[in-house]
C-alpha cells in the first residue's frame, strides 16, 4: 500500500472513512 500522502498524513484516515462508506453502501 504505497500512496503518496506526504502533504496530508491524515489523508489515510479520510481514505478509510471513504472506503467504509462505500462498503456500507455495497452491503446495504
């Protein structure tokens, strides 16, 4: 998992939240 997130370290958290929303939409 090599993503360029030097300027925004918190971007990883945002990505996980985004993925969580996608998963919720897929399951529901």
